[in-house]
């Protein structure tokens, strides 16, 4: 079972690397591309250095890879111009391209389960209720900090970060971004934590 999981992980990593290479070929804007993919690159470096000391479950590594691919696709096309979500916008008469909402949802969903695994395996918080509370509001805090980062980049670079911000003229974009992240963390913990714990048992972690 462990070997099968490792094979799935290797395939996912290869696909993710393929998406990364594709994303860097004539993206919408190279500066925007860099800002979008650099968090994924930092995460992969950290995971590579910590792999032997703290190996996450295959479930978590796969989620991280999918999250990274969301960032890379957004970096290549810009969140406001992601073709599939442009089609969804036109087909259903939506007010905007909602790919950035997916990105912020993943920003809550994936880190929540990463935190869940660390807390369970390190036995940081034993009671489930307190664990859920801590994870959800920690992720919300990280989301707010990311909005600070976007704000600081906009102040320091001006119009060159317009695509990175991806507000699409929505004055409530920052609030929606944080809410999407908040919602993602809640759905992850309430809907997937038990499945996650079973995966940990299967992999003897």
C-alpha cells in the first residue's frame, strides 16, 4: 500500500513539474508569474529539506501538488484571464472570472489539512474541538497576512501588480478572498479530517 502511494506521489510530482515548466513558457506577464509561483517553489524547497525528518502522508503531498498547480496556472494565464473560468463566466453570465476564488479556497483548504497532520502527529492539541478552532483561525490569520503582502507589493511596484492583485474592479475583493480561504479551511477540517486520519493510520504515520 505504501509503495502504491509512493508511486501515486511520484506521478503527481512529475505532472506538477510539467505544469511548472509549461507555466513559465510565455506567461501573461513574467513578473506576475514569478509572484504567483514563488510560494509554491518555497514550499517545495522546505518539503524537500524536511522530507526525512517529517514525511507527510501521500494525501497531503498530493494536495500540495494540486495547490501548486493552481498557482502555476494562475501565474501563466493571470487569475482574471484563466480561459476555463472565462468560459464559465461567459456561459453563466457571471460578473467576473472566479478562478482567484478557487485559488483562495485552496489557500485555506490545503494548509488546514497540513496543520491538521502536524498537530495530530506531534500531539500538540489533543481535543478535536480545540484543534479545529486553532486551525481555522490560524489559516484565516495567514490569509489576512497574504492580503498584506499583496498590498505591500502594490504599494512598492504600482501598476505592475495589477494582474497579481486580480481585483477585477471589485471593492470587496480582499474580503471575498479571506472568506474563500476561511470557507476552504472549514470544509477541509469538517469534511475531510476523518478521512485524513484514516490515511495516517493506513500509512502508519
